[in-house]
C-alpha cells in the first residue's frame, strides 16, 4: 500500500462545511505519484505512457477541515495493458471516501495500449489489496490495523 497525508485547505470546504466532492479525486490523483514513478522515475512528461481510462468515487462519510486525511492506495487488478488502483480517504479513523482508477499503459504516438512489463507487474503486485480485504470490508475493519494484531 502507498499512503499520502493531505492537510485540507480552507478552499477545499464547500457551503455545507465539508470537503467538496470535487477535491477527493484530486487528492487521489496526488496520492498516485509513487505509482507513476514505477513507470517514470523522474515523472518526466516527455515519454509519458499512462492514460486514465476511468475513475469512480464513493462518498462514505463527510471529511472536514481541521484534521489531516490519509489517502491509501492499493493495486486491485493487473491486466495485460491496464491495472486498477483502489484508493481510500481516511480521517480520524473513519473512512470518508473510496474509489477506483483504471489506468492504461499507453503509447500516445501510436494511440494504442502497451503491455505492462513483467518487472512493473511484479512491483505493482507488491502493493496489492490484502487477500482478506472482502472479509475486512464486511466486518467494518476496512484496512485499519488494530493495536494488538497484524490484521
């Protein structure tokens, strides 16, 4: 899992006094930087080979100004030319949002998808969702480690 801590800004708050729904996708994108570095270590755009195919966000609870938000990112699925990243936004021990991003390894000059190398596939697998993720989700323990166990 990759993690990124975000400190909400005053401008991230909407008229209902919670983090605006347009902000979460931007935070999720910001948290994808370590993933991008697997493909482009210096983040140079000269030969960028990733393109976003789809994003989705589920808003689970309100996120607010005044407390940091931890973005957690996991690889959910790896295909031949694309992969799905699953992300969560946590604030003060509560899941606020979760979502998926489908990213394609892509050649912009030829306008076609490229196979993901075995080396990068291996690196992506190191950040896979835990095998017991579905059990944790049903029990309400979504990826939160208890102090007394390694769960």
